[in-house]
């Protein structure tokens, strides 16, 4: 949804739960308004120190924003977890209007969507409810208009051309993690993390100055929690890691605008989701 509203890829996507681990900001600047959307991790009952910190991050965002967008898929029934989050938003958002967003409308039948819209009206006191399909681009602009309508007047927070304040190294590491998430099963997605350890343009000799376009060397470490998980990421004779590198490299080249030499290394950081020192190293300072 964030990517669709901004019109460019800001946040990674995956069908795995808890893919988002940071508060990712997407910035839309129009002649009449500037909308800063903060995409937060999903709320869940934490089982690790990382889970606790992500929950604290979400609550901090709720208390800071002017409008909260509460997303519910059109093709999934509202459950106890949704009701718990709705109640917590009402408590933590300090009176900010809450817009109900029914997502993935392209996956639902008309009567299913109608039933979900009715169920949303019974969930909490939404300021507005907007059905949207980010994939099909249906009502994405309408959602932006509705969110902007609830914003207070104020100065622009970012330059007109800026679309995110995410550091480049963080975006690159996330693209590697996105590629590594594809095809993994069970608990492994939660155990994956990525960190850019080195990044620099490769120096071009005088002989090659008129040769191929600029090249950027990027070194990324992919962290897992157990040796068995490292074997899964590597694959047979490193074949899976090579595939991850190929897919991530194409995305990174599009992001930074140069050819990329991408070096991936897999390391075991035992139980890093529960280790404060390891969490600090990976940027989850709490």
C-alpha cells in the first residue's frame, strides 16, 4: 500500500508475516499538501526481545501521528486480534482520527467486500472507511485524499523531491532480505536479518574511463540464528544464495542507478532476536 501511494518501491513486500521491522516513511508531496505515511510493523503478541521492541515502536508511532490508517484485508474475517488492536489504537492514538482501510479488494467477491465493509463499521468508530486495492491501483488516490483531508494545517516537513528518509544502506539490506525471504518456510523468515557492511564506488582506471558504466561494490551479511538455517539459505553448493544475490542485485541497481557487484555472506548470530547486543548491531536499538 505504501509503495502504491508513493508510486515507487519504498518498503519490501512478502507473503511472510512480520516482514516489516521498521517504521518506514513514504513521502507524497502535492501542490496542496504533503502526506508522510509511516508503515509500521504489524502488531502481534511478542515472543522475543525484538518482538517487544517492534511493539513499542508501533505504539510510539500511534502517539505521534495525526491520522491512523487501520488496514484489514477484504478476504479475511475480522478476528479477536483485530479487535484487540482497534481497542489499543483508540487508547494510544490520543484522539487522532482512525481511517479504516479495507485492502486487497481485488481478491474479494462483491458480496464478500460488502460484508467486510459492514463488519468494519462495527469494529470501532472510524472517521472514514476506504476500500482499496494496491495491486490493481483501485482507489489508491482516493485513500490519499481521505488521509490528507484529516491532516492539520502546517509546514512541509521534507523537500519536495524526497520520497523517503530511509538510509540507502538500510534500503539495500532490506532488498537483500526480501530476496532471501522468497521460498523459505516455517520459522526461518523471522530469523533472517541483513546488514550492509561495506559499500563504495569502484575506482575506474584511466584505461577504463570510457568503458562500462560506473560500478558499486556492496558487501552484505545475511544473519540467521542456527547453523541449520545457514544451510537452507546457502542451498546446494551455494545455489540458493546465488539466486538471492541475482534477484537482489537487479533491485539494487534500479535503486542506486549504477551497476552493482553484490557480495553476500551468511553468518550465524545465535538467537539474535533475544540478544540486546546483537539487536543493537542490526539497528534495533529499542
